[in-house]
C-alpha cells in the first residue's frame, strides 16, 4: 500500500503541474499494483478522458464498473449510489467523446437512476445537444431546473438554446445567474449578445468589458 500511496501522490503532483503524461504513468502503476480497486480505475479513466483518449477511458471506466458491481452496490447507501452515478456519468462522457450517442444516452440514464440530480440531467442534455437533438436537450435542462431552480449550468444551457429566438427569456436567465454569481463570464457574454440584438450598444459593451 505504501507504493500505491506514493504513486497516487505523484500523480496528484503531476496533475497540479499540468504534466498529464507523468500522471498517467503513475496511475497505470497504481492499477497494476491494486487491480481490484474500482476507484483507481476510475481515476485512470478521468485522466484519460481529460486527454481525449476516449477508447482507453472507456476501457478503464468499464473495468471500474465491473469491479464495483462484483463488490455489490448497496442501494440504501447514499455514498454508494453517488459513486455508481458518477462512474456512469463519466462513462457517458467518454462514449459521447467517441461519438457513440446511443450508449452515451444509456449510460447517462443509468447515472440518473442512481442519482436523479440536476447535474446528471444537464449531462444527459449535453449528450442530446451534441447529437443534434435540441428538443430532448431542452427537456433535460428543464428537468434539471425543476430539481434545482438555481442550477447555473441548466440556466446557461437554456439560455444558449434560446439565444437567437427568445432574447427576453435569455435576458431573464442571464440576470438570474448574475444575481447568484456576479461577473459570470458566460452569462455576461450571452447578455451582451441579447443587447446587440436589441441594438443596445452601450449595455453590450459594458457586458463585454
């Protein structure tokens, strides 16, 4: 276990320094030393996903899932459900990166079944949006908003969908975000676009600045 702890610490240090290749080397050593620990495979998958190594990330996440299910997931344990949900969501991201929308949607639905959080609905919406299904994406973002009316990513995604068709709606969404997070750059950028549509040039300039 000392060797595992050493490589985990070195991986963290490499990540903090932006040395992803070094971090990957240490994480691969971790899973060789402790191949039965699903969390370590998930960590490896996360680092591969950051590097857009989607096929390798998918393999790591699937290995983590196999180990997790072999161990057993207690549905009555909130932490267990959260871990299962996070792993399904991560796998969905890797599958979407590969362009496999059908499996990405399936994995996103699995994440929601384990934990019906606002963020999981947003993640499913993002998959639908990338696959060119804006109507389904909107339904997911609205579902996220119903679960958490203050969920910023859901509000911003809805604003993006309506940016060129419903400027008044977008303005309201952006102002809601800015009330919670003053200076939020995405909300300010969208608000600037609304002002430009209305030819309110000084307001648009203020947002951009």
